[in-house]
C-alpha cells in the first residue's frame, strides 16, 4: 500500500459524492479551489454561492495547524477573499521546518457553529483504527485523553454495535445521526481505498453532519480499480518538496508507461546509489543501508518494476547514473543494481538496458570511482548476470555479480565496506 496525500478540496468532494451513493447521506458542503490561474470573475460564475455568502479561505497545501499559523481567514466576502489570496499567493511560509510558497487555496462557506467533533480512520495491516471525540478542533491534541478509539479487524463489518463505544456518551438526540455518519464515512473509506481520513472538526448544521476541515490519503496502488470513482485526482508533492530536473523527468516518464519507474534524490553528494527492481526490494536495500549506519551516504531511492522494456530501462538507468556520478570528489562510490527474485520480469532484457547505459557512461563511472554490485534472480537471470560480469571485464569497471544464492542485504554491506575502505 502506498499512502498518497490528496488536497482537502478533493477529499471533501470524494466524501460528499460517494457518501450519497453508498449511504444515502447528503452533505451540504460546498468548496472551490483557488490557484494562480484562477480568475475570480469566472470563479463566481462557476460557483455562484461565493458571492452570496460569507466565506472561509485557507491554504490547501497538505499541512496542518493552519489556524494556529494564522493562515485561515473567516467571515469574509469574495472581495476580501481575493485580497487575502493576492497577498499570500506565491509567498513562502515555513511550516514544521519546511519552507515553500503557497500555491493553492480552498474557499468554503463560513459556517457558524458551537460543537466540534473529531473523526479519524486509519488503515492498518490487520484492519482499521477508528477514533472519535466530542472535543474536536484546534485543541484536539490537548484533549487527546477524551478521544475514543476502536479497532475493526479486516474480516469484520462496521455495524452500529461496533460503533457504539465511540458514540456512547453523546446525547441521545444526536447519537444516531453521528453513528450513521461514522458508518457511512467508513463505508466510503473502504470503497474508495482511502488509507487515512481525518475530519477535525466536523459539526452539525440543521441536524446534519458538516465537515469543516479534512485530511485524506489514498492508496495509489488501487488507482486501477478506482479510476472512475476518483476522477481526476491529484497527488501533490509534500509541502516543501520540489522535484529536481532528474526527478521530474522520471516522474513524467513514469506517467507515460505501464511500468513503474520511481526515483528520489536523497543526498546529491551521497556515495551509495541504488537502481533496484521491485518496490519491496528497493525498500529493503534503502533500509539496510540506513540500518547499517550509513543513511547519510545514501544518494537516492530508486525502483523500477512492472516489466519495463529495454528502452525504458535504458532511459531510466541513464538518469540514475548521471546523478550518481555527478561532481566526483576522488573518493570511491558504490552503485547497487539489485532486486529480489523476479516472477515474470525478464532479467536479461532489463539488464540489457542497464548495460547499454553503463557503456554510454563509462567515462563518468570511472571518474567517479564507481564500484558496482549486482544481485538478481528470476527468469533468464543467469544470462543477465553473465552479461554484467563480461561488461566489467570489457570496460575495466569493478563489477561484482551475485545470483539468488546471495542475500539482498549482503551486497549493501559490501558497498559500505567499499566506500569506507579509504577512510
């Protein structure tokens, strides 16, 4: 499961649309998104309610504590909203040690209210944790002792009986309303493959639930089955994260192929780099380097999977090698070309793409004093490993090759020993 954050605007729209479909619960929530390209005349034409009601405006940038940071404005008219946005759009703010410009806002009706409730659902390995409190709002952390929590195993269904401990202390006249709402939201959570959802707070307006603030995360590996339900969903980068040119290239390349190609630079000056087949294996390699005490030397996180063809692997490998060999400083570096034991990926084919890239980048690899460690198993792995071994002799590059008889973690230790041998 890959948890990807989505904007509050999209979280609220998904919950509203599918809560009605699944649980016949209609939310009266309204929201509009404002970015640098927004024309406020067009906005009022598309959303007439923005010019007839008082409004709330706040950044929609995947960070919390907006109220405590003075980034929420209440009870404004549309002209005041436009001015609020104008003075803050593109302005850098620092949140939690991360600094970045604000590029996206959410605008909603201002809803006066007295009571604030808290609801969160978290998907876990064996089920879901559901939490509820009658003391929601910006002080929820100070009132965490009042949060009630249940764990619902995967094989169990959400019923009013299961929900009862969460709502037991609510007044009788609203207990059923909130109980039905929690069960309906949980049904949407499961149906749309949310991995996390938090409403802090939601309130009641005319005896109907009304979410005021919301955070959501989706399991993006379920995109194939939720294409129509999710619609044109956006997975923004975390606040403060800006893609490098190399990362942007791989990201756009990934969007155009049926394979999976991931690349994140962790430390441009790192001396241990990875080019790993398989999402699980890529995490093992990165975690192992960290567990052995050399996370600071890990240059990147990389993963290719889904049986990419030779040309796709070639283009991917070029980018990884260029980043791994940039700005040589005379010290040894290590490149881990690894993976688990493939089920259907033709190892010889993917290695052919990598070998072509290694040949192209021979001079860069030598200038960076790159030591290459290869470990792989799966269809045609013997052919692929033999080609890798022959390449080392042909180019005079230090390439060590291992099959499935070697553990994935063992070559991480060799790579570390290599870079510290000169220390």
